[in-house]
């Protein structure tokens, strides 16, 4: 005869098995698509491998070669240079959010216009800007010509190629940051501004001591994600300057890794560079989290 206790035990076992089945799916996916590739890439970074045959261990040769590879350092420097666009984009996004946080006609229209580039295909946007930057018939130089300025051939000039890509990247991502800032501004309690007004605080004081601290979580999120995304910039480079730009001036580190891996079949060396890039991004992100904790503590 089945007792209530035994029925409950079987029911608990079935619930545990069902729970394990639900938990197992993401765990297996993580092991198969993240864990195993990560461990295997760590191994191949210490090998000479063309991606076709078996990896041949070569110790630290890849890392020694990397230290003397001027193209590695130049592409890494280019990637860091692209980060200049992050603070520029955040400042413009905040200013736009402040402007759109007012009661005025056409708010929905302006929000849509600024957000369209975010949802547009990055490849299509890169092709569009590649045409706009053309030195002979590009839209940018046509606008400059109205003011009597003879614009350069933007993507074929080592001095202007990187700034041109930065402008395009800022334009592409400005709507996303603006929307997050706008949501954060609308969530700031109005009584804080009212209390500050009663104390005689002006607009600048309110912005400095109320708005900026209340927006700090959003700013921190945007800085972290933009740095991680900026370290992986690739599509814009590969479409707008498929040869890495004049004098290798636009090549990013991910573009150089891709070149080594798939054009020259130096998979082991490319994996070693990717590993170094991952460690750098991890260190920078950890530093940002530490700085953010100190900043939050000082606010509290």
C-alpha cells in the first residue's frame, strides 16, 4: 500500500528531475559554446596551428612574436584611439536627453529619428558612410563645399580615416545612449529638484548635485558596455577600409586578429592575440567596477 509519505517523495523526485532538466539546458549550452571553446583557445594560443591540421605546441613563441609585432601594437593603439568616441557620444547623448526631457511638440518624432541608426544594419550604415566620405562626390565634402571648404578624401588619408570612423560610430550609437539617459532622467524624483529650489539652488547646482549622481548607474553601464564593444570594433573597419586603411591607420585589433586567422591561417597566433585582448578588457572592466564602487560610496 502506498503511503502519503512515499507519494510525496516520488513527487519531490519528479520535481527535482524537472528542475535539473531546466537547469541542464543552459549549463550544457555554456559548456558547449563558451566553456569548451575558451579552454581550447587557451590551449591553441600556445601552438602553431593553421586551423586545418593538428595544433603543434610551440610554447611561448606566439606571445614572444606578439611583443615584437609592430602591427599588433599599431592595431591595439588604433583600437584605443577609437575609444575617444565614447565620452564624446555620452556627452552628446546626455545633452539630447536633456533637450527631449521637456514638454514640446514632436518628441516622438525626434526620439524615433535619433534611434533609427541604432536598429539599422551596421553593414548598411558602414556602406552609407563610406559613400558619404568619398573624396570626389561624397555628401560630407559636398556640404563642406557650401562653406568654401575643400574636404579631404576621408578614408584614404591616414590623418582623417580614424576620426571619420569615430564620427560614424558616435552617430550610430547615440540614440541608444540617449534613450537610456532619457529614461533615467524621467525616473529622477521631482521632489529632489523642488527641495533644491527651496534651498536656492540654481540649474547648474541641481544638475551637478542631483542629475549627475542620479544618472551615474546609467553612465557606468554605458561606459562599460561601450568599452567592451569598442574593443571589438570590426565591421566598420572591414567595410569602410578593407585593407586596414592607409598606412594601417584604421586597423583595429579584432580586424588584425581576423586577418591573421582567416587570411594567413595563423590560428594559433590569432588566438594568442585574442586571449591577450580578452585579459585587457577584463582588467579594464574590473578597474571600472572598483572605481564605480568608490564613487557610489562617496555619494552615499
